[in-house]
């Protein structure tokens, strides 16, 4: 019930050889200047207990990224205040760009990816996060992701 991207949109393969850049399954640094964490935009599926998730990347300030790393493996880290960030994943099936939507990354218990809360705007993705989606919409997303035209 979800799809994910492997890296922030600005990541390029040439960064793999840059000593000031790194990409793991949960964190990314580009040229020692841009900092990202991976999290989940969770969308309730109407009429069920199901949740659809987009695995996305969010850019954080250097200080917030440092703090997130400091508590990454610390029990109780879910008590951290949310980290402000910018969505750094383009989800092309939305009519409006998803890149640079304002977010709050909520840390969860060790072993769980952060919950990414979108700013409550009229953007279709933010509306879906607030209001939920139908099973038909989940199938529509699956078709678009698995069988792009």
C-alpha cells in the first residue's frame, strides 16, 4: 500500500564519488550543503483501516539534520519536536508539482521512518492526506506507478 523513491530528486549518480556526499536508505547529504531524510506521507484509505504511503525525501536545515542524526538510534526520539522541511520528491501523477511543498517531519520510534505532514494547503496531495483516498484511487495510483505511459 505504498511506493517510494530511492533518493531526493536532486541526487545525481556523480555524487557517489564526492567525499562530501552520501546516500543511505534513510539519509542523504549533497556536497556537505544539502541535507535530507526519508519519511512517509501517509494517507488514510476511506472506509477501511488501510493507509497508503508515499516514501519521500524532505530537505532539512543543517541544524535539524544534525539533531535528527544525533537521536536517530535513541529510544524515546519520538518526543522530538517536528523538523520543518521542504518536500524533495516529485510525484509526477499529481497535476501540480509536489517539489518544495512545506512539511513537518515527525520523528517516530527507532526503526520507524518519520511521518511527513504536509502543510494544509489546497494542493491535491495535501488534500488527500487530510481527507483520505478511496480504494479506487489506490488502484489508479498503482496503475500510474507500475505502468507509466
